[in-house]
C-alpha cells in the first residue's frame, strides 16, 4: 500500500497496520508453517524404513568388516588354547580307536563338535588357521572345519577340511592359487602331517587316482567363483608324504553326515534366533516411533541409534549364518 507523493516526487509507503485485538499478527515471510502430526500411515512407513535400514547397515557391516574382526579374534584365542593342548598332550586325536583318544591317557579333551583338533599351515598362501571339528556354518565362522565322516588329517584315508571363501575372514579365499607340487602341513595331537598338492579340482573335473592302502590324502574344500557370489565348489587334493598315523573311526558313519555339514549347506537351526532377534528389532523400532512423538527427535536419536544398531547387527549375524557354509 502506497501513500501520496511527497513534494520531492518520491512515493511514501504507508506503515503496515499494527496488530490489534481483532487482527492476528502476520507470520513473517519464509517461516515454515507448523508441522501437523504425522498420520498412522506415515508412522508405520517410518518404522518399516528404520527396521530395513538397521538390517541393511548391520548386514553390510557384519559381513564386510565385523566378521573379519571376529575371525581374527577367534583365531588368536583358539590358537593360544590349542597350542597349550598340544604342548600338554591333551588335544583330541579321534573319537575312539586303540592307541588314540580312548588310550591317550587322562586329560585328553573330548572329541566333540567344535573341538580344536589342529593347525593348518599353507606357507605359499600365508594361511595359518586353527581347524575345528565339524563343518556347520556356525563352526566355519570361527575357522576351517574337519568333516566328521572322514579320518583326521595325518591319518590313513581321505580327510576333508572345509573353509570359507569370503565371509568371516575368508581363510580359503586364495585356495585356487595352489599349484601341483606345493606343500603344506597340518599339526594335530598325533604330530605334524606334511602334504603335497596334486592339483585344483572343480565340478566336472576328473577325480584323483585311487588311494593306496595305508596312504593318506587331504582334500581342502571351499566355494568357487566370485566372492559372495559362488557358482560351485572348489577342491584341492593333496597326498600325505609323511608317515600316516593310525586312523580312528570317524565320528559320523559314511553317508550319515547331517545335511547342514555338507559343502554349501546352510545352518539348519539358524532360524529360531533370527526370528527372536527380528521380533526384538521390530518392537524396538515401534517403541522408538512412539518415543519420537513423546520426546522429540533429538532424544529419540540418542537412545534409538545405538539400540537399532545393536539389534541390526545381531539379526545380520544370524542372517549371515544362513548363507552357504563355504561362502
């Protein structure tokens, strides 16, 4: 609104009317309008996105970084434990056989699933890993595992050790680089066994020659193909070139190995903890949505981010255990 022209020819702008009892004050230009409370649909969508974000971030962090850190810690702890067992003569050497576990003397540890049985050392690949008894996804998360329906490494017969290609430190990620003639060792309670590589074998490749009576062989197994995108199984066969030790009866009879211990199998009992932690994550996200309406954004973020991150990592860890055990 403009007023009359001044004597000098300039236009005089009239003052804006003051706010009075009958005229509400005018909001300054550029100020955002008061936000209306979000409806139920928006709150549900926000909760769902919070859950999804926690899951995705937790899975990427767990598989990409934290699983490697955990594997490094587990390897150090297990190696220190097994080194003491080997020095004291208490490392398990088989489930039952004359001159092995039954007669090894007092203090020998039981030959159970998850037991520490030896150290695999492949100098050409800079691999030094503790070998566990069993090949489930949960056991292979700690390190390579011995297939329970085969004799122990160093004993007569064909032994099998499985390990992961990419996740949880990927101890067998470079297994395909082994070449015929290279050697490696496996140290168990019966001593150090030395192996010479025969070659790398993939699906469709010919089997190695039959094993002579009383001889030993070790097959290393992992996933084949691009990391996190396996397309098959990779095997490395190696013949025992040191003296074969007496073989104990395998813990599991041939053909009776559970499905979740075979190559590229998933953890059969991994669904229950996943469901329980998943429910906890859903409830936490719903509670934080309610808290956002009561406390406001800053306080909710302070409480919610650590809680959702922790639950997301726990759920992601259980999801990772449902991936193929050799991946």
